[in-house]
């Protein structure tokens, strides 16, 4: 299993399939074989990391929206309102 494969598994992962490991962490073991070597991967999900990623996404979307508003106002030749 490569990191690319794990990334796709994480994206497709449903939280109800995870096992609670502690208050903040959930995870599951994934078995794979790479170059004829058996591997075990522990895939973890952290509540704190999820919140941090959500905050980063919201900040990025807001920044993109502000750029689009400025571009729109520039196109219409209106003064900046934001």
C-alpha cells in the first residue's frame, strides 16, 4: 500500500467504520501487500486535526470569495465594499 492508496482510503472512509482509540482519536488497521511484503497500516483520525482542517478550509474559501468580489467590483467599476 502506498501513501496515495491510503489517502484515497481515508477520503472514502466513513467515520462509523472507525474504532474509538481514546477521547480524541479513532482509527482502523489496514492490511496490504507491497512488493511481496505484508504490511499493516494504522489509519488515525484526530478530532483536533479535523477541526484544524475545517478552519483552514473556511479561511481559504473566504479568501477566494473576497478575491472574486473584488474582481467582480473591478469589472463593474464599482468601489470596493468589502
